[in-house]
């Protein structure tokens, strides 16, 4: 399931970022997504559903990083706080 998202937070160098991406896999508790921005495992990002109207969905923890995916790194995110609608309710 490919869901358009906007991620916002701080990259692994401490610089603020905002990036549009899509999910490669999604569950009630998290998602897998490629990113241009380099993120540190353990960092937290704000997650927005970015289809027609942008909606804040919550905050997610970066739980893993896969650097073997070319050309972008792929990250596993675990939702820590769901404050809005999520793709799959659980």
C-alpha cells in the first residue's frame, strides 16, 4: 500500500527537514518508507497524511535504517503517538 506522507523533524546532523515520501508498507503501528534525508535510528518525526488535504497523524520513531536500497535509504517507523487519523486503525 503506497500512502503519500509528509515527514518533519531533525535529520541526523541536527538540521530541521520536511520531506514528501510514500510508504512501501504500512500497518496499524508503523510504516516503511524511503527518504532522501538521512535520519538517525531513535529519532522522532512528525507524520502527516499528504493525499488531498494534509492532516497531522502523529509522531513516529525511526526503528531501523536500510542503506542497501538504491538510490534512497529506507526507514522503518513505529508510531509512538497517533493524534489524528491513520491509514489503518488499530
